C-alpha cells in the first residue's frame, strides 16, 4: 500500500510492506552496494546483491551459470529498464535484502509471517533469486501483461466477493473518474510459468526470447527444487498489492495498459494467516483505490522523498477507512473499523530514510483511525475527495506526532 512517483505520471502503488525488516531495496543508481553477510555453520559468507558477488561457493556457482545466459551488460540493461520506466523494486525484494543483512525494526505480525516464509528458504537460494529480481516478476507481469479477462489473473477464491463488492461501492462513493479501473490478481506460481518468465526476462534484461528461454530453463528448476518455495506457490512471490496508471506516458511499452488495481494472492494469504482476513481485503483494496483518487486529483508531489511517500501512503489509509466506515460506504461497525485500523498497523515500516517509507505501524494506524472518525462524524454526508485531502493535510502533523 505504498505509492512511488514514477517519472511524470506513471505510478505503481505497492502494498506498504516495509515489513519491519529494514530498508527498502537499493536504488538502481551506481552507488556502492552493501555487502550482505550471513553465518552458515562456521563460515561467514558475503552476499552482494547489487553486483552478484558472493563468497558462498554454491551460490557463486549457480549465479555464474545463470548470468552466463544474459548479455554481459545485463545489469546496466536491468537498471535502465527500472530507471526508464520508473519501476521500483517491490517490497519483498527489499525485505529479502534486509533479511540477508539481519535488519529488524518494530516487528508486526506480518513481519513475523514474512520472516517465517524466508527462514525456510536456503540463504544462498534467496541470494540467487534476488540477483535476478525474481521476487518482482509477478508484479511486472501484472503491470505489463495482466488482464481482467485472463484466468491467470483471476482474483483469489474466497475473497472475490469482498474485493468486487468494495469496488462497486467505491465507484459510486468517490467523486473521481473511475470506470476505467480494472481489478485483477497476481499469483505466486507465475515464477514457474515458463512462457511468462521468458517474456519478463526479455523485458527486464533486453534479451532475445531464445536467450531468455535458456535462463528460464535454469531458473525454474532452482525454484521447483527448493522445498520451501513450494513449487513456486510460496506466498512470498505475490505478497503485494498495487494501483497503477500509465496515463500521459509516451513510452510505447505502456501502450494499451489500463488503469488497474492488482491484489496479490500472497497478501490475501498473509491476511488470512495473521488473522486479518475478515476486513483485510476490503481495507487493502480501499487503500489502493485511494491511490487512484490521488492520481485523478493530481495530488502527488513533484519530487520523491521519504516524507512525501509517507504522506501519500497515510492519506491513502485515511481515504480507505473513510470509505470503509462511512454509512454510505461499506458502513463498518466499530469492531470492523478497529480491525481495519489493525490492518493499517500491520503493514507499517520503519525505513524512515528510504524513499519507499510508508509510515510506521503507529502512524498508519493513526491515519486509518482518523479517516474512520471523519466518516462517522459526517453521518450520511459524503465529503468531496479533495476536501478529505485538505482536512487530512491539516491533521497530518498530529498523526505523525501521535
């Protein structure tokens, strides 16, 4: 549930999974990369995700074999792809890097859930997957190739009604153009779907389809042979949700891509396994719809900074609970409102110096509580979205300070 400024108008809003595991993934600039170290038995291995260097002989062997299938300038091409399109690394890629570094911060139940998922995966395998950005593949696949009519992007069974019901209410509740927003899902097993992996590798690294196929044929067996990755069904690959628009973008790579909200299969499983499934899908979806409100109202600041990102994320939390709690919205009772506030707390992070910072767990909970209180105060009157924005900005210092 975070929002990242992408060039002039292209935005990807991802789930605010700072995950309490430390800093978001490193930017794609040429700054020196941190060394990632881990104890393995009596040996201490170094894992440098930015350059692909490791002192772990098994990981080094696997990385060498995989990178041999890419052009020598694969890293420059990947970085150019990310920078040109303004596409950020997803939260799990950052969480994996932080996990390898041993960083922790104000853990929530979601942090514990993610840590349990990561603990079962051999650290050298995590490193290999992080080098190739595999944890971002489902996100990029949903951005560039997702379709609401393709069964590969069907919503997670059991939550379809909650998501579609929230969308139906949000469309009539908010005063923005929203009839062009598609709703779809992304699934973890995309990372073992050979044709889809091939096209993402080609897109990210500028390879031919044949080159991408050679890499995919090495990469997919690594995933399938790692027990903890569950044959590609580990929720870690799709533990995200995001809003997206390519409005105003001139690059032909975005031609034909609709406005969309994508709900990751992994975030739904995380909500279920942390006891937040009753209102979690509605809260996450309402938050992502809040980002589309910001987009339509041209609310995004011209520059990206930790403070600006946090402001937009907390505002989206407030928009979400305003919809959830309002009598003309989802009309949550106070028990369900409190559970929605718990979901906001669940996805807070402490990466306060990162451009991907979304607000601490406490700040996110306060923003959500503020939005719900405003809705209850309004009775049957629905405030214009820009009025909610203005009131939120006035309340923001107090929300931050507590």
